C-alpha cells in the first residue's frame, strides 16, 4: 500500500477506511475487529471518523473493538472531526442543528472522542465544516491547548474552500495538514474552483469523501451518469479493471495531488477492490475522457 507523508512524524495510507456508516453495518465487536485487521493486512491503516457519525455512536463502536484488542491502536492512524452540532438523544443538551467551532466546544468534543475511541490521542483532528460564525482565534487557542496536552498530534479541515482554508491558517502557529473534500468523477466542483489547487500549492494531500459519488454513477439514469458509465466501462476494458468502481478510484489516485480516497464500506471485498485500484495507471487520454464525460463537453 502506498503511503502519503502528512507531516514529519505522520503518514497516512493512500486508501482511507471511512466509518460514517459503521452503526448501520450492525457488526459485533469481534466482526469489527476482523474488519479492522483485514484493512490493516491490506495496508489500510488510516481510519476516518467524526463525532456525529451514527448520531454520535460510531466512535464508541470502534472504541469498544479497540478496547478488546488494544494492540491494534499502535498500527493505525485515527482521524476524527468536530464542529457540527446535531440534535440527538445522546446529546440532550443540543437544542438545534448548527455549527460550533468555539474553543470550549472543540476541546469538549475531543475529550469525548478520546473517551469514545478508548485512546489517549488523536492523530489528526479536522474541523468538519466551515463555520460562518467562526472565531479563528478561538480555534487557534483550542488547537494549541490540545496539541500541548498531547491529545491531538495534527490538525486539518474538511469541506473548506480556498478562502476559508487560508483565513484559518493565517491564525494558526501550526500547519493544517489536510482538507477532506468531496471529490469524484461525478463531482468536479473542487477541481474547478481552486480548492484542489490550493492543496497542491500548500503541498498538502487531500482526503476525498464520496469517491463513488454516493452510488449516483451506478444507479442514475439521467444523461450525466449514463455518459460517465459509458466512459468508465471503456476505460475499464482498456486497463483490465473488473468493474467501474476500480476505475473511479484509479481516476482519483492517478491525479498528481496525492488524493486519498475514503472507502466507506463494511464489506471487505469492496475495500479490497479499492486497494487494488492502486495498481491501475491511466494515461492522459483516459483521464480526460472521464473528466470530459462528466462535464458533458470537451475542454476549451
């Protein structure tokens, strides 16, 4: 498995396992341990969480598995996110759905995540969404407190546009090491608006959520998914891929930005296919055929 150097003391696996739907998989602790171990065997060592996943339950499910086999923690990197506030029976104090990037909330969220994940540190903490009410000085203070205490090693953001990223970075005395953004052959916004370019400018590798576009490419019957499917099947045949999901991952992995796709499946065969897509190389003709089929027209 390829790895990406995120900081001097931290690297991520090129494929990241996402736990957004962990609660839906209905796995026993033993089944989850087996899934984690199979990911590690494939070289997938980076696991992506957020405090809100599963209505605030997924971190605890993962933590229960780690508690039963604590030696797994040293073999992985844990990413988690905070900043979105949801109403939930597990958080009765939450009165509405909003964003909170205040110092007190960030620190409290991390303390809860550490407790839920049964760990004493988080490898990377991300601010989950840009907060229009953000006080960047409070974010900077929270980050400094957490880093000094050894509770979070590194920090990043998620879903931040170029101006939002640079604004927050200007207040920090540490580098943001990643931006987790929506990237797929179906969703080109972050290719076109400068978000991905900023990652390359700052020499940071982005994490890509929804690399398969939430299934739209497979199930959609509109013109765009049909165009994309035709191009993907053509390229799959040319490179010897068994199906178009492998091409979708390869399309991201072949980009020079060192994109790290997040595979959010509880089925090991799908995770294996994502890992296997690292072996496929797309030439420029093939990469642009997919790109232009998504746009619906040739490049200028």
